[in-house]
């Protein structure tokens, strides 16, 4: 009876680890083109879908995604609105441009607050030394 209890306990302890190991392995592998399509789809379509696309030949295209098709998508320049059609197969990297993240805004605010506090202390000390 004690052996059965030990085996069941070990099975219960190792089951989550086995599930996590099995979940990490995907049976259906995505091609690089499918990954690029997914990344472009996550960026979205429209003037708020800003991105920087790096092609396989090293060129960087900044703008927003105006159209997305099965084989290619159209990037428009932010300033000139000139369209550039890019094949998914030609893309090496997709970067979203969302502006400042919340973490950056918090760090900037903390830095500005610390600068104000230090300036206040400096001026208080300078005023007391007169």
C-alpha cells in the first residue's frame, strides 16, 4: 500500500512538469513567412498601424500599413504618403512604433521629479549660506 501511495504522489508531482514540457513543443512549425504575416497582422492596418520594416537586403521602411494581402502588404510613408508594396518573403524584421510605453513615461516622470527635488535642495542650501 505504501508503494502505491508513493507512486501516486510522484505521478501527481510530475504531471504538471510533463504538461509544461509537452506544451513547449509544437508539432506544427510555422514558416518564416507565416510569422511575418502574423506580425504584420498584429500591427494592424490604418494610419495608427505604425511600423518599421527591415527587408532582407537591409533597407528600412518606416510608415504605416495601409493594406495587407495574402502575398504582400502596402506601407505608406508618414510624411509623403507614398506607397511601397512589400512581399512577405522580402521582410526580415517587423518593429511596431507605438511611441513611448508606460514604463518610459514613468521613468521620465521620476527623472524629472528627481531633478526638481535636487534643484530645490541646491537652491535652499545656496539661500541659507548667504
